[in-house]
């Protein structure tokens, strides 16, 4: 991670868009630090029957971002193919505990990078008016800015869980 901490100053982008991208990048950087060096066994470990594994949480982060991409950038629900790829990770729980296993850290990081690349391109291309547009979603007024803030907030929350779980991994 960079030792420069600024938000809203990316050249060529409005401060709101640049700031949001900066928040997303910072959250991702701290998540990447939290999982650095973990093995597949570490990623699959569950602290107890009610816990998610670190791998499931990483898959969840990518899946949530993919869902918000479809919902905000494409204004649609997931296709059947997207749902097959991501739905278990969005929902977490017992199904994820069974299905999200045996992957390397590199595989999770690849998924995270894939979805984040699209997010940053789309946010930069859409600009401030799109970000601040107020719409009704499920009977609630909200902006796309809030929706993408929520993606950032979700990552920070789960990064905290990842750090907690990492400290409790069984010794080698």
C-alpha cells in the first residue's frame, strides 16, 4: 500500500468519483495485507460451525461487487451464468461453507482484481452526475454513490472478520 493518503485528487476525475475510487482502493489494499501469505488450508479453515472461512469472505467481497456492478452499471439482475458463479458467495452460510473450499489465495485475488478493474473503469466513465443521481430502489431513495459506499463498507467489515479469523488460525 502507498504511504500517500489522499482522497479525491485523481487527475481528470471529479472529486466525488476520485474519492470513492480512493476509498475502494484503500479498503482493498488493507484486505490484501490481511490475507498476504495465507495457504489454501488457512483460507478454508473455519473457527467454528457458525463462522465463515477467510476464503468464503474473499469470495463474498468479489460477489457483492459483481452484484452491484450488474445492479448499478447494467441496471439489471444477474444472468443465470452470473448467479451460478457468484450467488453462493453472496449468501455465505452453510452452502458457502461446503462449496467455497480448496482454492488458492491467487484464485481469490484474481476474482477480486477482475471485478475491481471493471468497477474502477465504470465509475471513472460515468462521472459525478451518475454517481449523485437519486433513484428509488426498493421504495428507498438512494444514490449510486451510497450503493458503492456500501460496497466499500462491506469490505471493511469483512476485512475486520478476516483479521480476527487470521489471528485464530491453528498453529502450523
